[in-house]
C-alpha cells in the first residue's frame, strides 16, 4: 500500500496491531473533541437555567438570612450588626395598634421628630387599618408580632407558627404595600427560651428575621403600671445591658396609658445621652 503526500509516494504497510493503535488514537481524539463541545453546550444550558431560576426564585432565596461571615441566621442584629460605638436606640411597641394609646404615641413621636418600630398584631391591624397607614405615612417601621398572639395556638407547631406570621404579614401588606412592610418579626413572648429553637429554624427556612430586646420599661409586667416606674426601668435596664445599641421594649395595647405617659421623658433622656433613634426593617 502506498500513500501519496505532496506528489511523493510513501510506502505504507501497517501490520494489524499498528492499525488497531491508529484506529484507537483516532477514536480517542474524536472522543476528546466531542466531550469538549458537549461541555461547552452544557455550561451554556446550565448558565441559562441558573439565571432563569434566579429570576423565578421567591425574593427570600435571592437575599437569604445570613450574617456578614456567611453563617445562616434569622437574628436581625446578627444579619445587620451594629457598628462599634454607634449609640443608637430602637423604640419598639408591641401588641397594637389600639385606638386609645397608639395615636397618643404617634403624636409624641411626631412632636419629638423620632421614628419607632411597631410590632403590630395582624388582628389589630385588620380592625384599625387607618392607624397602620398613619404609621407608614409618618415614617415608622411596621413589623410583625403575629396575627393572633395566641401563644398556645402559635407555638403548637412550626407550621401553625409560620401560618400565623404570614397571615399578619398579608394584612399589613394589604394596607400599606410590600415596600412599607418592615419584613421583621418579634416572637410573642420573645425568642429567648430554648423551646423557640424549632420556630427559629422555620424562620430561617422562610428567610424571616426576628428581633428580641435588650432593655424594657416593664409595662407588661403589672396591671396598672406607673409612668415614673416605666421611665426608671427603661434607664436602669438600658444601663444594665451595657450596650451602645439599645432595643427598648414597650407596648401600645389599649390598656397601656402609662406607656404613652412615660414616653416623652424616655425620649428626652436618650436624646440627652446622645443616642440616635432608628427603626428596624430589612435593608
Ligand atoms: Zn406581645
């Protein structure tokens, strides 16, 4: 057998084994080429798929609850840690709105040029949507303190818990829209106890941050609190916390007249101490 290359004739007499080797080499080359182009194709398809998935993902999966170091967490202040030396106080009001106390609190906040965070109940918000709208108009954060505040029902299972939380969210969003909803919850009764672990887990799955408190007026501890006592407790507990970043727990439910009465002095004190007032919401 002769091979003709550039006009020259070359003698080519391969034996059987040489032929097998040549065929094997050709097959390997074809295989490498086809794998390579297949890979490029797959990358393209996967890239497109990935982009589509991102577009269709619920928002919480695009911006998950994580600490700056990447650790998954649903604790609000772990996700947004306060800056060192930033003297900031977050005034927070739970269990409202109420027609008797909430408007007084809104008036006091307005007069003092201070913004606060209201952890409202879905059931109360449903009954008084005009107060939720007023909070939004005046620049306060409207956060979620569950729909029913029925602790037996809410903490019966993670499913019951998240259903109640989502029901309250829907009520708030229906009144003020998605952009005015703070997207943060406070557990009824707080989230300090070990038994809340499974409920924190379901918050993490649903990408909902929660907020506790580190100082309080004690306005929910006695039936008929005295405003001076609430003021003193707020200052004492703030000092005891040893923190620059303070989350002050108060309540604006119907019976909390003493809370409204103590608020001007509380604001005055923290202003004099050089605190800035901020609101709690997803950034
Ligand atoms: Zn509560």
